[in-house]
């Protein structure tokens, strides 16, 4: 992050808190998994492209294949928008297997909240930033990266297998963000 971005020092001022809010506040809190993102919602926000996080957004971290439901969702959504996968995961074979099964382009090892690989996907889409959404389950990686690049940001619930525990790091991020004044409790808009 550059010098104009906030610090998390114990002496954080109100100004710092409002800057954190700017970066941590998603434009849309979906309130469900990515499977509840519909073409209607995309049209309402005039979105032409999606950059999707992979782990826990598309596929539970402990699985390595796309579910039938996800394949169906991608088939429907790609009729209206361009889609790229941008993952922080360093294991290319995992991300490539998932991307190939969905027939989608991907970038791995993105280091979000770095903007670098998001910008690379955005350039490949050849769309203005505000018409592209960064969609992910994590505030301090996906949402911050998207907001830093001026993308529309969509925060989703993790796509968890029922037997897996909820991810504690995500819960910590939510707690910290709410303590920084980010309102993350509003219900999704009814559509
Ligand atoms: Mg994730």
C-alpha cells in the first residue's frame, strides 16, 4: 500500500478509520454464496465483467473440483459478463484444475490486496474498472484489492461444504472491520 493509505497503529485517528471504511466497505453485501449472484443483480449495477476469488468463494478450500451447481452458475453468468479467476493461492495446479473445469482464464499467486493481477485481468477484459466487480469472501484481500483499483466490490458468504467449520480468519476480519466502523450487518437488498 502507498503512503496515502491508512495504518492500523494503536493511535489510528478518526480520519484513518474513515479511510479504512472506504477500503473495507463492499459495494454489495450479497448475504449468500456466489451462487446467489444473478444476471439481474449484475444488470442492475451495469456490470460487464467479474473477477472471482477461488478459494472459499467458488470451491471450499479443502476441495479441488467445481461442483455441478457452480458449473451451471458459470454457464448462465458468462452469457452476460466476462469472467476471470484471480486467486492468492500459490498452488497453480489447484487453480488451473478448477479454472480448466470451468473453461475460464485465471491468475494465481495474486497477493491480494495487491492490485497487480487484478489490473492484469482488467486489462485483458478491456473494460472500465467501474463495470467490473471483484467478487470474494474476504474483506482484507478481495474487497480491499477491488476497492483500491476502483472496481465494484461484492462480498459473498463462503461456499462451504456443510461438514466444514466456518473460517476463523474471515470471522476475525469481520470483527476487526466492524470495530473500524465498517457497517457489514445490513441485509442484502431485496430484488
Ligand atoms: Mg477466498
